[in-house]
C-alpha cells in the first residue's frame, strides 16, 4: 500500500541524502494504516513538487514522545539537541503536535529503507 506523508525541506533533504532513516509521527488514524512492507511517498513542502519513496522496514509504537525519542536519541537527535526532553519540548512548541493529541494517540517511529526512487 502507498501512503503519502509531507516533509519540510530540511528533513526531506536529510532523507534524500540517506542521513535520515527514521520518521517520527503521531500514531493517529492515518499512521495506524501503515504496515511493514508498505511504501511511503514523502512530498517536499512547501512546493510539493519533489518526491521520495521508501519502504517501511519497522514501526514502533510508544505511549509518549519521551519514550519514542529516547530510544534513538543518540543516533537521530544528539547532534541537534542537548536532551530527549529538548526534542519533546520542540515537538510541542514547534507546533508539530499538541499534548492532547499525543496523549490520545501516542506516537510512532517508522524505520525506512534507503530511498529507492526520486522524482
């Protein structure tokens, strides 16, 4: 199954270069449909005229952002943040997700294959 997810420029470019192999998202109704083996088409914001395709290798579900970010903090965030809590705080203050939605749905970490197609 093919799923569309949007990414802002910096994260899109990291994924394109291969330095980003995990995507962190709210585990809402849309993300609950994603299964191992599915394909995700990432669409670059704001112009939405560039695409990346990757296959889903794994999905891990967490009750809260702290636990989600903590698992791969050293690999994915230690170069940009001082602590796991800093990443959590940025998730809320950056307008990505609300605390209420996070408490309601939980969150997930999607591990992706190398990019296999760029359009």
